[in-house]
């Protein structure tokens, strides 16, 4: 099992550092380009959601990301854990961006993109923040 951690300031400008972090992991773990693209979409959307909706512009706020690669029944599994300093949210209460009234909105598709490539394994929160755990199958 390999584990990688990154702490980012709560700023959209950190997306470049996130991409470099993921590229480094992909090289070490020998992920294919297509999987790296999917992982990049998932991690970036989770990070942006953490910055905009979790930390909500709080000065000094950070976003922690942990990537853990393990093996289960002979297959590699990647767990991505994203932690922000926000109060958390309820998945069932998130609006569906595919509904007619949401189709033309300029935002609100992050979770849809995440769910397209990853399985949401957990969502927890307490007074210290919110943790989103995602699972992907590297290829």
C-alpha cells in the first residue's frame, strides 16, 4: 500500500500544484494516461468544491488530499480523501444538474463529474471539517 499526501491553500490557483502531484503519483504507480485524466478530473472537481463550498473563502483555510493505492482481490484500488474546513453537506440534498431548470446554470456539475469516474465511499463531517472519500480503479 502506498500513500501520498498534499496540503493546498484554499485557492483555485493551487490546481497546478494538484496536477503536478497527481502526475508524480501516476509516474510512480505507472497509471495510464487515460486513468490520469480521469483522476485529474475527479481530484480537481473535489478540490474546487472544497475551496468554494467547504472553505468558502475563509482566510488561511487549507485543503488536505490523501491518495492511497492498495490491492483488493488482486486488483489495484485508489482511494482519494479530500478534507476541507467546512461544515459539511448532505449528498441527497445536492441538486441534480441534469434537471431542466439546472441545465443552463454555469456551475453545479462537480459531483456529477466526480460520480462519472469515482465511487463516493464516504462523507463525514464534524467540528474540524468535512471529509469526502472516493474510490477509483486504476488502469
